[in-house]
């Protein structure tokens, strides 16, 4: 009986190591690209890695100058003019090398207009600069 338990535990550990190996980290973070611009389909949000990840974010009738920063799997969008974090989330890549920002939480304390912003996911594509 002890032998069966030991073999089962060894198999479980080997399986967990194999599964952990399947989720390899990305080769390149979104801010490490050059000669591209990350942009949404409607151009309401874009930034250029070569320009210190600066760009714009449009919401309603207002346009914000932003700077995007990446720290591991976290992405933060800062208002360059107001020097506040506008929103943050986690980033990942999807098929066709699209950038997906999900789990977005807006700073409604400093930006009351974001209280009705229901964007939980933003998808960006690469565009040549």
C-alpha cells in the first residue's frame, strides 16, 4: 500500500511539473517591440513602444495623453498630464499577436467620468509606424 501511494505521489508531482512547463513566459513584452504601434480597432487607445510607450486614450468626448508601463504581467496606464494612474490590468497575447488587456480596474476616484466605463477587456493590434 505504501508503494502505491509513493508511486501515485511521484506521478502527480511529475504531472504538475509538466503542466507548469506548458505555460512558458512570453519571449517579448509589448513594450519591447520596435517600429510598431499598439492600437485598438477604433483608434480610441494606442501607444508606441519606440516613443516611451506614449499614446492616447479617448473616452467620451475627452482625449488623454497616456504612458503605458509593463511590470511582469501587470499593465498600468498613466495620465501624462494629470500624473495619475487611469487604469490597470493584466496583459497577455492572443492569436495573431494581438495584445489583450483584461481585468481592467479604472481609477474612479480621480476620474469620475470612468464610473460608467464598463470596458473590462481591451484588445490591441500591431500597426506599422
